[in-house]
C-alpha cells in the first residue's frame, strides 16, 4: 500500500485566506508561542466577517509558513484543518474531488483513486470505525 509523504510544496499554506481558528486552537497556539491570547490575536490573526478568525497572510502565505524550510512554524499545534490536509472528507467522496486535489498536492501525485480508497480503508481499520 502506498503511504502519503508531504513534498513540502507549500500549496496548502498559500493563498490570501487561511483556515479559521477555533477557541481551543487559539488557546493552544497562544500557549505554544508563549503569548497571551489577546496578543496572539492582535499579532497573528485577522477577523473575517462577524465570527471567523483566520491567521494573517504575508506575501500570499500563512504567517506561520516558513519559506526557507517549507515547514509550519507551529507544527505541533497547527489547526485541525491543516493536520487533516489533504485527506479532507471531500476527497474520499468522489473521484472528481480527488483528481482536483491531486493536481495541487504534490504528495498525492503518484496516487490513483484505488490507492486512495485502500489507504482510507486502512486508516479506518486503524481507527476501528470500519463496520
Ligand atoms: S500541498 Fe501536499 S505536498 Fe504540498 S505542502 Fe501541502 S500536504 Fe505537502
Ligand atoms: S498553520 Fe501551518 S500548516 Fe496551517 S496554513 Fe499556516 S503554515 Fe500552513
């Protein structure tokens, strides 16, 4: 079975918008950075609309993306959506979704739809949720 390996292409940290943060994630990241939540919010986040809080972007990338190493500066506490990528629920639903995401994520380049289904089956087995 193929295993997924991130190729550090940076695509998932790129864009003018980043993932939204939950209250728990704000707490964890602030603690990790040794900042008060207030300071963290002021320095690193931006409010979008009434409730959404996102990480700021700098030159088209998330503020926590390290362009030199191509790694996440807050890796141990990065938001759940970042940890999940590229295995978001949509990718397992339809081959079309998978092919779109595969175009952008270099780590999926050599995966076929069949490889993905096998990986999903095994991940589910590991989690004990396969009936
Ligand atoms: S898009 Fe895929 S290969 Fe590129 S950095 Fe993100 S997870 Fe890694
Ligand atoms: S928190 Fe880390 S993984 Fe998530 S978008 Fe920012 S740099 Fe990328």
